C-alpha cells in the first residue's frame, strides 16, 4: 500500500512516519519542488504536476492501492471542486473539510461541543469591543485585522473589498479578540481503539504581531503599525498539567459532536486553536480537522506522544500506525473516506 500526500505543509513528516511504519511513500508535488523532495530517502515516488487538474489525475492514479493523507494545503491549493474529484481514499472524514472551510459552521461545531468560544458578531454594527476580523479558510492569518470599534471594522472590510481580497462582508468573521496567550492543542482521535490522545501543543509565530511585541510600546505606538497575523513558523509549548483535563474534555466533546453532525465524525488528527486567559479558561477560537503544521515540531515524538507510545511517535507516524492497525483488524474502511 502507498501512503501519498501533496508536497507542502507537513508532507515530510507524514511520509517519514509512513516509511517508519513500513509503507511505500509518494509525494505529489508542484514541478518546481521536485528537486527539493529528492533530498529525502524515505520518499519512494515523486510525481510532479504543472497544473492543479493534473495533480488530481496523479492522485487518482493510486486509487486502487493508495491512501492520500490530507493536510492544511490540500483544500487551499486544489480548491473544493477538485478535492471532490479525488477518487483515491483519503485518510479521515472528508466531509469535515466543508465544515472547516466555513467559519460559521466551524463555530457552530465548537459551540455545540460545550467549548468556550469568543463572542461572534454577525454584523459590523453589533461590535462593542476589540475584535479580530478573519477570512474564511486556512489562509495562514493573511488579511486579518484588529478593530477597536464598528467604524474600524467597516473601514477594514471596505479595504479588503477594494483590494479584491474579498467580494463582500459575508466572507469575514468578526470575533471578540480574547486577551491571553495562544496555545494550539493538537489531538489524535482513534475510532479503532476509541481514544482521544493529546498529541502536543504549539504556538504560531506570527508576523508582524510577534515582531511588534519586541518593540518598546512607545515605538510601536509612534510607528502606528497595524498588527497582522501571518503565520511563518511554530514554537513548541507544554501546558500546566492542570489545563490538560479541560483540553482533553473539550477534545472528547468535539469528537462526539462531529459524530452527530458530520457522520462518521472526526477521525485522526485535529487541533483546537485556543487562547488561555488569566483565569485559566481555554477559549477556542478555531479548529483544524486534520494534521496541523505545528506538529512538524515533533518529528521525533512530542512530550505527550511519548506518554502514550513510549517510542518516538510523530503525528505522521501516528496516522500511519492507525492505518496499519486498522488494516490488521480488517477495518481499514473505518479510517478512510
Ligand atoms: P486563525 O487563522 O483563526 O488561526 O487566527 C490566526 C491568529 O490570529 C491566531 O493564531 C491568533 O494569534 C489570532 N487570533 C485569532 N482569533 C483570535 C481571537 N478570537 N482572539 C485572539 N486572537 C485571535
């Protein structure tokens, strides 16, 4: 069996892990990155495309003997319509993509899971505090802005429309800006062994927000620079142990809700992107229903994955392990869609 993925995001980790679990590995990549992937001996096949329709055809070439591992770049690169044309089995529940791409549906899933979330404002007129205005989909923070009142929200949206980043205000979500520290809790849900594992925690390194923090306040005030949130890397973190039971309870609730609303529910990796406040509340402002790039920090296992497995277990390897266990139990159909 071949484990394949698109050449971007967390492809190296995914394929490294698949090789460790004894699978053949394949990267399907933009032709310009072909040489890059040749550097890694754990990749057995490198298939290059020059356009995105060709990428779909290449993925479909392994429909009888392959499994595609989705990551954050899959839907963003190929677009929903092309992803719908993928005939090869995809690890996890592909119905989750649609919920993830829609900020409103996304928040509904969290709300129904009894997870604390920021206040969401339906219209700019409703805004009564500091907010963050975000775009749909996994854009890595691009285009986001902070606004202190309704007129700043309206002005920011007007600019986004003017610069053709969005067509109308329905494409943004307006959220209360939660003050605290970010912690992105990564999980793996196994429907084969019926367990949610806390895998790791990361913090996104965001420019220029993290850069502004380095400047003395008078300087940033003087420069009058608006904070932006473009993700350029990830930093590892561990949480106070007392936060973990709440995080895990949230994760279990989330899995349960997805089973009800997005049958057969969450399968495999996901992440609850949170802000932890000074009264130790975990406020989740977003989720990712697939492997997140923050797991790339833990290619040799994380402080938490060690506790479950007692061996170096990356998220990529965990996915491959799940496929292996499911296959051995003749239950592969439960982990793919
Ligand atoms: P996202 O694309 O939703 O993951 O957001 C990108 C970044 O914006 C996050 O990593 C946070 O730094 C910040 N952010 C997003 N939503 C909120 C929020 N409601 N409160 C505070 N910070 C947020």
